[in-house]
């Protein structure tokens, strides 16, 4: 009896037609492309939420350093790949965190708008002024007269709430500005050009691109009165920043454990450690969404548990004594939290401000 053969669409190998899968590459023999198949392949390829994830999650949370040790020793199919588990858990965390970040941005904007409504009670009186240079000159004169009266009255501060806040840069700052918020708002109301406003704020024609960009963003903020957009831009940059911080953390481990394997070994440990942190923070976010206000002692416990996890993880992974592991994990924590992380967040904040 002649056997019926078919060719695999994936690897082109010939096998018996009654096989549901190709014996050479594992491809389904009759794989019709439907929307469900396309969606399922996307999820499985990028997140691989299968039995290995649930088999990996318990040791990830409760056996520090175990998964990393298993992976570098060659047992790489029993548990989920370190990059895959990091990607999946981090996506879950940032999805949950988006609810909190969006709410915080809205809260900041609402508070700012309320402050503006209370402090600028008389701005409506100038909305109908002519949008020309004479109107701008008149408003500037009013502000100067108010400032002179404020100087004569020692009990009345110069930057009274009703006249807007006064912004002045540090003398040692690279960006020099000195302006009153009410004056700038008034110029915006009468339709002054951005260049006129920039000059009033203190920008010069020969300033660098970065300095001019700062003035542009300050004016953009004064026009929109939105702190939330800057805050949201900062939050949106965190996933990329954390992914960049991964190799930096692995490099710090390499410096302290120089003879304990190649850089890839330290990177494997870092992937699993960061996956644990994101899983822990995800539980914290869920608790915050349910109970709103989390007690401070719980936050302190989370921070302490993170350090204990790192300490036990490096001890198990690098096979060193308790004292040496404690000293090195403390040094790694100090370098990362007090030097690398603040510097990275400062860069993120600057980028968020300049390009939001």
C-alpha cells in the first residue's frame, strides 16, 4: 500500500500526510492563516505564556538566583528564557502602572488649573484689548507700576498671587531667565508673537539650541498650563530607560564578580532579577488600585525584600559566603540606586521636559 506523502510548508521536508505536525520542524501540517492563528502566533512568539511560565514564576519569586543558575548551567528548556519572562512581566507592570500614571497626570493638571483660576481673577479684563504693540506696551507699563508699588510697600511681596508668580533662574544656571508669569500671560492674551515673549523672558538671539529649546518648552507650559503632559512623558520613557539600565546593572555585577563568568552570565542574572522586581511592583500597583493608600511600612518592606532577594540571589548564583555576598550586594545596590538610577532619571526628566 503506497503511503500518501506531503511537503512541509515551512522546511520543505517530505513526510506522511496523516501526521498532524512536521516531524522535522514541528510546523502544523495544515496551517491555514486566519485572524485567530495570526493573533495566537504573535502572543506565543513574543510572550510564550505556556506551562514554562507558570513553572518558572514560583522559583523566580521564592528561590533567588535559582533560575539564572539553571540557565547558565545548560538547562534552558525547562524554564522560560530570561528575556522572555522579563518582557512579559514588565509589559504587565507598565500596563497596570499606566492607570496610576494617567490619574496622577490628571491630578496635577486639575490642581494647576484650580490655582490659575484663583490667582488670575482679573485677567478677563484684558481679553478684549487690541492685539498690537500699543496694547503690549500698556500692559508692560501696568506691571512696572505694580512692581514699583510693591517695592514701596515692604509688607506686600513682589510676586503677589494675584499678579502671578515670578520666575528667576539661578545665577550659575546656563539658562538665564527673569520674568513675571502675569506679564507673560498678558502678552499671550493680547496675541504677542512668540519671539516677543521669548525676549521678555530673557532669551537672546545668540543662545544655543538647547537654551532656546528650554525657553520654548517654558512658554509651551505657560500656554497649556499642563504639568501632567510633562509627567506623562516622563512615565512613558521609563520602559525604555529600564531596558537600557539592564546592561548597566549587569556591568556593575561584572565589576564585582569579574572572574565569575562572561558578561552574558551576569546579564542572565539581571534579567531574572529585574523580572522579580517588576513582578513585585505589579503586586504593589494592584494593591494600590484596590486599597488606594498603601501604608509606608509596606513600601519599606518591599524595598527590604528587594535587597534580601538580591543578597540571596548573588550568594546562590556566584557561590560565595554570606559576608562577602552581603558586602557586594550592598555595594551594587549603593552604586545603582544612589548613582546610576538618579542620573538616569535626571536625564529622563530633562528629555521629557525638552521634547514632551
